[in-house]
C-alpha cells in the first residue's frame, strides 16, 4: 500500500515540509511525557473484494483511495483472492477507483467512520477507454465485515442535535445498551459501572475514553479527564466523529469493557470554519417540581457559550491545520434553603423559645463575632447576658449561612490540530487540548442545598492538558505501522470561600442537619499525569489482516484532598481543618460539642501506576460473505506495594495480577445482499482505579502515614475544654496518634473482568436506512464490593425477631409476618476476631458478580433526502450477586437482587430533518421564505432505577412510644454500619435493609424528556451561511426525578420499636416494624434528575464558511 498526495511537491518545498514534521515531533518530545490510550482507536479501515461481471475474483487490480477533503491518496493491489484492504484510514469521505487492463475504471464514493470497518466490493466491467464509470451513492450502513455492536455519530448529527450544555459525551446515552449512572454525567454501558462516582460505593468503572487515539480516561477516577467538574473536556465543535463500542471483539481494545472514542476535526484543502454564540437563560425556564411545591423561587441560571473554529491548508495536499476555541460563561447562584433554621420577624420569638429556651419579649444584643464564644456557663440561662450574646452570635452565624451565594462556572477550551503528509509513505498528526475551568463557589453543583451553609460552598478549579502525536508509516502494500504518543495532565483544585477564615468544620445535628465553617472538601488538590507509548503493525496476507501491538502507560497520581472528605465521616475520622459536632443549637451557643475530630501528618498521598498491554489480532475473510475475528490480549497494571505496619503485615501487600489473558472472537456474515448477522464473545479486564487503591491502603495504623484525634466533651466548663471551640490542635499535639482502625486490600483480591457476548441481525430496509435486532449478554466477575468487610468483626451473637406491622399501623405492638434473623444491633458488634490490638480491619474485597441481558432494536438512517436519525429501544435486566452489596458480611445469600444499574426499558431518539420546502413553490419570494429550515430532536424515555427499603434507627422505648425513645436507639440489620472508616463504604446506603423483601425491590419513576430544535439558515454568498436556532429542552416540562442507590428518595420504609429493640445490650431482641408512611416519608421524591431538568429555551446564532 502506498500513501501519496495528488500533487507531488517540488524539491524546493520538500525540505520545508520535512523540517515542519521534525519540529512537530520535537514539540511533543519537549513536553517530556507521552500518553496514549489502552485502546488506540483513531481511524477506521477500508476493504473489499474486486470481481468481474461473472463474479470471478480479479487479482492484481489497482485500487486507489483518495480523501476528498485533503487530496491524500493511498493505493494497493488486490491479492490472489481479489481482496484489497487499507487497515488505517482517517475518518472522512473517500473516492475508490479500481482499474485493470482490459476493464473500465470503476469509481465509488465511501464514508469511513471512526472505529469501523467500511466494506466496499467493486465489480469491474469489461471494456476500454478513458471514461470512468462512477457508481452513485455511498457505502451502505450494514458494515458486513464488522462483528462488534457499535454506533457512530458523524459531524452532521453532532452539529445539529439539541444538546443541553453541549457536552459531546452525552451523545453516548443515545445508543443501545447504555444508561445514566449516578447524577454526575456517568454512562453505564451494558450494565457496568460508569466510573468511580458511580451509584455504587467503591465504584470502579469499566469505560475507556479516547480522543484522537489518545487516552482521555482518568486512571484515578475511572472517568473522562476532568470528570463532572468541567462542562466538557473538548468543545462540541472540535469533534468530527463520535463512536460508542459496546461489544468490540478486537484485541486492540483494552483497559475497559465499554469504549467511547472521538476524533477531532482536521483541516482540508479548502479553508472552512465557523463562529457561534449560544444563550440559555433562566428567564425562559420553568421552575422544577420540588421547588415549586415548596414555594421556592426558580433558581437563576444564565449560560453563554461562544467560540470559533477554522481549518485549511498550510501546504496544499501536504500540511493542514484546524483550531477550535470555545468558552463558557455561566452565572448560577446557589441557594441554601433550610426552613428549620430560617428566622423571620414573625417566627423569631417562637424559634428562640423552642431552640434556646428564651422567653418571648427578650431582646438580644447585636452580634459581636462570627460564632459564639464559650464561657464558663454550662446551662442555658435567659437572664445571663453572656448566654444572650452567645445566642445572638449563633443566630448571626445561621443567618449568614442561609440565602443565596454567587457561583460561576466559567470554562475556556482550545483545541488545535496539525495533519502532515511528509512523503508518500508517511502520515503524521499532532493535536493539543487545553481546558481552564474556574468556578468560584462551585464545588457543589446542585441548584439548591439544604445542609451546607454558604461558608462551606468552596471554589473549584480544573486545569487539563492533552497532547497527541500519531505517525503512520507504510513499508509496502501489505505492511503498515502505526505509532502513538502524547501527554495528559488533570489538575482538580478546591479552595475555601474566604468567608470563614481559620474556622473548622461545624456540624449541627438538630433541629436539622447543617454544616457551617469550612467543609473538609474546601481544601484539596488531586493531580494526575499520564504518559505512554503505543505501536501497532498491520500485515495483510491473503485473506488475513494480522495486527500486533503493545501499549505502555504510566500514571502518576497525587491526592492531598483527604480522599474527597465527606463531612459526615469527618465527624468520626477528622480532617486537617478539624471538625466540631453539636447535637443542637443550645449546645452550639454554649460551645458544648459532642465530639471534636482532626487529622494530622502529611496530607499528600502519591503513587505511580504503570500499565502494559500486548495483543495479536487476525481478521480473516474466510468466505466472500463471512469475516472472522480472532484475538488475544494480555494487559496488567502494577500498583506499588503499600507501606507495611509490622503489627499487621498484610497492610504491606497489594496482589498485582500479571496474567490477564483476554481472548476475543467475532464474526460477520452476510447471508443476503442487504442483511448482516454479527456476533461474538470476548473477555475484557477493567483497570483498578487509583482512588480505590488509595482508600484501601492509606490507613495502615501507623502514625507516620496518618494520625488523628477524636476528643469527646468532658464535664468541665466549655472554655476549659481541650480543644476549646472553635480552635483546633497544632499538628504536633501529643493528642494525635495512629488510628486503631486499618484498611487493606484482600490478598484474594482479583482484577475485575467482564465477559461479553452479543448477536445482532442488521437489515437495510431502505436506501441509507438499516434496522437492527440484537441481544447482548454481560457477566461481571470479581467486582468490588460496595460494603465494608471487617476482618476483625466477631461473629454475630443472638437473634432479632422482626414483626412487620400492617400498612395501616401507626404504633406498636402489632401483629403481622414474623422473621427471625441474626442480631446486627450496631451496639452489639464487637472487634477482636483476629487481632485484639486493632479495632476495625477493613478489607477491600472483590467477590461481586453481575449479569446483564438485553434485547435491543436500532433504526439508523444516514442523511438522505433531508432526514437523518438514530432510534433505539433496549429491554434489559441487570442483577447482582455474591456480595456486590451486602448487609451481613457473614452471609451473602440475600445479595442476589436487581443491580442498582438495572433499567428495564430505555428509548432514545435523535433526528435531523431538512424539509426543503422551497421545492413546493416556484415563486422566488416563496422559495426565499421556505428555504433553509431544519428541525432536530432528541427524545429519551427510560424506566426507573431500583432502591432498597431501609429501617430507621431503632426506638428503644420502655413504653413502646415513638415520643419516648429512652434507650440506645441502635442501627439494625447491617454489619457494615459500624465498620465503615473514612476510606471504606458504609454498606447498603448506610442503613439496614428491610428484612424479608430482598434488596433493591422498589423502583423509582420514569424519566421522560423531549428536546427539540428549530433552525433557519440564510445563504449570505457562495460558501457562507448564517444560521439562527432556538432549542427547547424538556419541551413539555415533565417532572423528572433522580433515584439511584437510595439518593433522591426517602428509603426509610419502617420505624423499628421495642422495649429492647436496638438497645445495644440484649442478645435476643424483639422489634416491631411500624410503616414509615405519610407525606415526605417512605418513597417521597427528593431530587430532580440532572438529565431531565425543567424546561428551558436556548437561542443561538452561527456563521459558517
């Protein structure tokens, strides 16, 4: 195969071109780091069979492929079987010309998509002459040589579809076998977790992202670089094509089980570009259902997105450029609304009486400080001026933390790219991406919050950088080499608001949970740098295309954010800022805290993780209409062995797994001209993300690595406590010591892997339109458990008898179904089973499994006669088992249940229609009015996600009255409740599941969203166009609620009560389960889905040339 330009450069130009190529390479080398994806998917491939009119194969025919945009040509000859193949072809539109002496030249147009094999058979006609026979149309959508179930969107759809926020990865949810995972933008592919921020605790993620063949996946978070913190990594206008591969049976793919690949735009021999402006303003928006029901005003949210891109030739037919600049300005103030803490002149007297014991008519002095200062007084005394001053300061602190706080979400992205053809055998490209995101007040992204004060709403900053270099060299007509290198940085930073200098975290329990001061997440930085090399050799021999390659990746991670620091866990385990917990407002006014916690030492935890992958792949065209794929991949990570605590040597090991052989087989069979049957089976190992590793090994019980203090309030006056509120301890305080709790990775831990199989039948039903029916089967093995497993927990003792009261019951005792289960009252859970010198020994384990089975239908239409569309329906079932989530670490038998990612029904539609109404009239005026209209739409309908019914903390009551809970009031039916540390998960949503009904047996509501766009284009002059567009998101303002993993809904199904229920002392207990019914209780919806926000309009203008 030869690669050449249509116009050969003169000797005078060639040295300049060569110097440019060398300079491009040196630019990347100067960065000192190289990175590529574990799956280098940047190009497509092109091949087919050449026959004569009788159907006999034609060996030795010349086949020339020409890129219509750049003029670059590649040539090959058909082999003895009449086959030709171009293994590496950049996405775009091409002409193929086949010729042989004695036959007329045949030319056909084809479209090559990223990650796809385009098959184009050619039939030569006997004859002579210079005229070329041109075959109209482009390649069919059938992909008759491809076994994988994948979907690609090209530029025409990407540019015209309504996309709220213009985040290109959101297009992934338009394909079959995908669904949303969590509320941060993650996408689950074929029932697997979308990333570390999954709805599952300890989420590991199985998706891999690439852009221009280079890695766009964070090793630390198992998500796209920048995560949900940034609006998008690449601007939408920078993306040329986008592919989602659910079941790719090529061994090239590694590091995940679902793959999202994108290619940026390239320059061409014609200058082209665009400039745009989008405006989405809350003045055109509806209020969401929850705020409206509560009487809260519509939140302000003003978004402007603008930018420009341009590409063209530097040296025609040899060197091209493209550059895209996009910027976002978003003003999105966040409201802190907590009705239990808000005071007005009308309710001030009753509020003071109820929460501070201050009689009506008492006048408070003006506040003299940001917080109350502890004195010697220990009891509320409305006659004491010191106490009144403390109350005044407390009210001032509350009022200053309620209301609206400014929040910005401003982003700037710049993406330049160079493509270079230095010789007939070489092609190079160099691309960069720089993203600068600034969000004052933007660590929390929700529109409103109720439990975080304005002081806690820290600033978020993200800085990302990517560079990618690719070089393709053709040795001969059947031997080709593809090399990749690049660089990526991901820097995520949070800083305090500055509203509460030198103030620790202040946590209030009652009358409503509320956090003031500086939250633990307000200080921190997570930085990741990745670099690697990858190389692949393609060798075409007979009916085989052989591919051999390797990829090497090295990630360096540094985290000084204390793992993200959940304020609830800071109560127990501390943060470097320190935290105070107060049971109520009186205690806060007096300075009588329940517990003070603080950690100390070096907050930064850093490590490097190399990754190595090797593969061999054979694509065998066994018969004219049968293609077989066979491949084998070996890849592995090498995590460092953690620091060892000599008192417990298991803390010093991590069981790296070096033999991870993953076979892949696939087939594509074309039994009829317009029908393709494809399928296959493959094994895919997913990588362990860095955050799960960090959390599992950082707490080794040595003070040199992590030390903390947890101090309870003593009997003395508040101003004589150590420490005294709001002070914190110095880092060298003797109170700091090693934690008695440790965490580690199980020696039996194994890398998760996914077994995938699929079968699909695709039929061309109309020109440029295909209908597919298929099934997908996925089996996850060695999945990380989402619950804490404590090696040191003693076996359970005693039983709990649960009596389930009827739905109408409001009090106990009652009669109903009775169950006897092991007693897991948290007050009776004790430590010391294997080592009495430690408390919790939490082990990261990977026993979990899941199964995903689906039936799907997909209709695809390439733009033809003014219509392009993607329509899919997926019917699926996803289950988990073997301790993927559990409530009893000694018995996993009840963990066979619907997966948290189970979604039975999902319909997705994306379409663009250009009606060309000007054809309806011959009037010049009529044609001017009716021309240039475009209608586009995205529709999503999906059934709800499962959640578990939970038990409230027990009411230990001697009178069986919920108004007289006079005992320990422990948590029930959950061995993990006491066992979670700052680095492990608390079990099933932090509560014990309802006995006898199974996990995740309830489902949330459907999501229904209809987005539409209406555009009108005006031709200014030849090649220049101005377009105006209006888009409506969630057109009918359907109320879409978020429910997953118990978030977004009240899961508390029953209130346990009994004379010894949860008393922390009785081995055999009796608990009556009284239904937690009524408004706002079990099943009450609490969160609006970010994927179905209230209706809002967006207006845009775009100029293209």
